C-alpha cells in the first residue's frame, strides 16, 4: 500500500486508432493533443486505470510477465 503522501498516477482518458507499423495515433481530449506512439505503450496505458504509485504500476506489470 502506498503512503498518504505518495504521488499517484493513472492514464488520462484517451482514444486511439491504429496507424500501422506497430504504432497508434492517440488523441487526448483534455489537451486536444494528438500523438503517434508505439502500440505496446497504448496497451500499457490501457491497463493503468487505477490510481497507484509508479512503483505499484511497475510491480503489477512485472507480475504479469511470463516466467522463463
């Protein structure tokens, strides 16, 4: 569990559209911004919906990795 003073993060609402070559076009309505980003990064952001510390997000992602 995070401390009460820890900074918490989650992905902001966004829309995304396939752009080809392993990239997506991401639209951030709150900023009215468009970016071209790797599709893997979009998938990661889609899993970051709860407010957590960066360490908690990282631990969640690494726990989901397959073990060799």
